[in-house]
C-alpha cells in the first residue's frame, strides 16, 4: 500500500479553487475537498477523514482558516472554512505565473 502524499494533493487541490465561490459559501471548501478525494485514485477510503486531512495541510500552511461547524440534530456537522489573505496571495501568484 502506498503512502498518500497529502502535501502534493493539497497543493493540487488548492490551485484549482475559485476564491469567490469559496469565500461566499463557507461550506463549499469542504465539499470541494470531498469531491477531489472522490476523483483521485490515491485516496483509498474516499471519506470525510481524508478530506479533513487534506484541508488540515492547507490550514497548517495558513492558506485556509477553520470558521466552525454548522450542527444539525442527529446528523454530522458541516465544516466551514475561508481562504486567508495568505491563501489569496498564493493563488494570485500562481495565476500570475500561469499568465506569463
């Protein structure tokens, strides 16, 4: 069994984020992470734990910020995240490099 390179996947995932849609809807970053791991063959379980691990790498780098959980009775909560100023700068730098 191969080890998942969360650092690599976090960067690939984050590069394709739409800043406006994520920061307008705080729950979309978590949803996008779940969709990403569902499509990637490196992820074995394709579950919320792997999505959380992916997001925690970005959080440790200061690119996103955890804003809390929306709780529902008898259902799992929905995690809320926002892209930080550092994350916006990171994405802007990448898009500038692509344009060149």
